[in-house]
C-alpha cells in the first residue's frame, strides 16, 4: 500500500534536490502552469521497490522576511498533517540554526514518524553538522547527499519497515473476507472518520472568479467585516485564513484573494485568480466553488472545480447572489443541467444556492460541506468490496486482449480523503480506461459516494 512522505525543512537545505531525485522524470506531473508557484508540490516517488507519494514544501524562497516564519509554519504543518512520514532535512554543512529548531518543535508535536536527514553530508566538512543534529532530539540523523545520491540505501532501509507497518494497518482495519456483513456493519463505512476539532479544524477554501462574492461569504461566516469587499475585481487584500466555529463545526477558511494584488495589469486578473484557487485548493479539505448566479459555470469556474477534483478535494458548488434571481425554479433546473454536463467528474457533488449578502442558504451550505466531508472520508470494508467486485465482474467481465481475459483477483481500500482503491489484476497495464470508469462509477453508486473524487489503482500481483 502506498504512503505519503513529506520533505520539510528550512529553505536551501536541499529539499527540492531530494524531491527531484525521488520523483525523477515523472516531475512533469508537478507544475504545468508556468508562473505559478505552488507551495506544496506532490509527486509519485520511487526508491528501490518502494513506491510512494512525496510532498515538497517548495516555494518558500519567494516569501519576504516578515511573512517567512508564518508561512513556513503553516505550510509545514499542512505537509506534516498530510503525510504518514516526515523527512526533516537539515544542512549538515551549515549546522543547526534557530529555524531548524522551530521545525524540530513542530515535528515533535505533530508528526507521526520523523526521519531526520543531515543533507550535504558528502565529505568531511559535514561531520560536525551531523553530530550537532543529534541535539534536535529526533534520533539518529541519516547522513545523505541529495545531490550526489548518497544515503539513498539508508533512507530505503528506514522506510521499508514503516511501509510494511502501514500495509499491516490497512489489513488490520479490513475484516475477514468470508464474513457476511450486517446492515449496521455496512453502515460503518465512515467509522474511522476523523471529525474536526478546534485543534484540527476542517480546512475550507472558498474559490471562484473575481466578484463571485467570496469575501462577502467569508465575512458573513465570520460575522464581522474583516475582509474588504468591493465591486471592482482585483481589489487589494491580504491572503488570509481564519478559524471560526460554523454553528458547531470548527473550520479554518482560506481566502484566496491575497495574491491578486500582484495583478497590476487588468488582463492578468483572470489568470491569477485561477492561480489563487490552485494555492488555496492545496490547503483545503473541502473546496467551496462559488459561482455568480448571473454568470455561472464560466471557463474559469470550470477550471477551478476541475482542479479541486484532480487534487482530490471534497467539492461543494455554491451559487451566489440568489437574492437577485427572479426565475428561481427555472434557473435551478438550468444550473443542475449545466453542472451535470460541464462537470461530469463531480457527478453528485452538492449544488447549493446562497446569498452571501443576506445569509440565506448558508445553513444548507454548511450541511452540504459536512456531507461532502463525510463522503470524502468514506471507508468501505474489504469484505464488502470483494463481494461487490465479484458482482461487477459477473455483470460485465473485463476484456480479453489477445484472447486472455484479464482477471481481477482482489480489491481493498488503500486510503480515504479521498477514497482510493487498489484492484489486484493479472494484467494491470492492459486494463482499458473504460473498465476502470465502469468500476469507479459503480463504486460511487453502490457505496453512496456522490461528488467525491474516487481513485482506483490497478496493480499486478508481485
Ligand atoms: P530547498 O530550498 O530546500 O528545496 O533546497 P534545494 O534543493 O533548492 O537546494 C539548495 C542548494 O543546495 C542547491 O544549490 C543545491 O544544489 C544544493 N544541494 C542540495 N543537495 C546537496 C547536497 O547533497 N550536497 C551539496 N553540497 N549541495 C546540495
Ligand atoms: P470576491 O471578489 O469574490 O471576493 O467578491 P466580493 O465579496 O468582493 O463581492 C463582489 C460584489 O458582489 C460586491 O459588490 C458584493 O456586495 C456583491 N455580492 C456578494 N454576494 C452577494 C449576494 O449574495 N447578493 C448580491 N446581490 N450581491 C452580492
């Protein structure tokens, strides 16, 4: 089963160098939008026989001195929360700095597993730094040189037992395949749902085109005029995230307007707000795509919604300025039709009409957010999945390229948030996308997972 490794540490210690080494040529995945700095880069990594997801907290170099500490902290915390294992990197040539200490503190408090890596450790110049690293209280430092590829075997040796542990955990939570489940047990799909607490609030991003009403909505939720709103697009504001108790639901809301002040030139506004969306989506668990009822589902809205889906976030579509709509019934029908047609990848995601200005519909929005979050956390027991798989295969067998039918042997849910499934197959590489789609749509229907992105991986048995 796959796990996630986050590479954290202060700027310039060599995080990106290691990231690139682990991800190799597949880096193309990472940044397809020129000029957009993504704070958290994610890639498919490979080390020996291990395959996993790696997250790099890139992009900190751009921060000014004032904001560096705060951003670094937030970004690191976010990466740590997303990861199963953290690789905390220090620069053995420089030795331990006060900033390293801050990182160590965050990791000690927050991370599940930490691997301390003393990088740039090729040659004797690094010896003192490696020894100093013990003082961080995170165990024995692993000597490495990301640039020269040294220490990769040791890293693999540290990751192997952890990878096995994650695999065992996944198996433990899965019941015996022969068991017949009762209705109640079947309902327990969301049993391990981590419900948000004030310490770990639900992370929400409100994204949408300029003037959709994002700030108005956030202000309404905060109950006071904390953010500037105005009719002209591109108004200057600071990037901001605020925590609030939304009728009993602890949430942290990310406003995405901050980067707009970089958009001096009017025609850049459109582009940048997509970049804003991109940034906020990375932080979010639930993404509220806010549309302006007068101009819904514009190109830009579609791109942001699609991005949220591709990033694997729970998505809720909210149509704003509903107070000024006259033909509400007809309009709602049109909206639903357009939604189904233009965003098939988000089939079943909630669509809620609201007025950020008057506050109407915000209670329904809250419910939709809660529901989307719950679905995003769904866990389906393995026994149930395998019975389901048998039924699906009987109803519609996989193809038989060159006369040999592809066999689907076994299936399990590898992850939640969003739900991810692994199917063991005799020829995973020959499986056509259409069959994968058939299974994904079936999962969505059978286990009631509307709207949430679903990942399905075909694996060979090896
Ligand atoms: P990041 O800011 O932490 O992502 O750091 P980078 O990966 O951008 O690396 C910062 C600098 O350190 C670059 O000039 C790298 O070439 C250099 N660097 C990275 N790894 C090593 C290493 O193992 N040894 C040495 N000597 N330099 C390295
Ligand atoms: P942002 O650019 O997405 O943050 O949008 P703003 O919150 O700044 O809102 C843009 C404009 O739309 C402002 O003039 C708001 O007063 C107006 N607006 C926002 N929400 C509503 C709403 O629910 N109804 C109406 N009629 N106007 C709204």
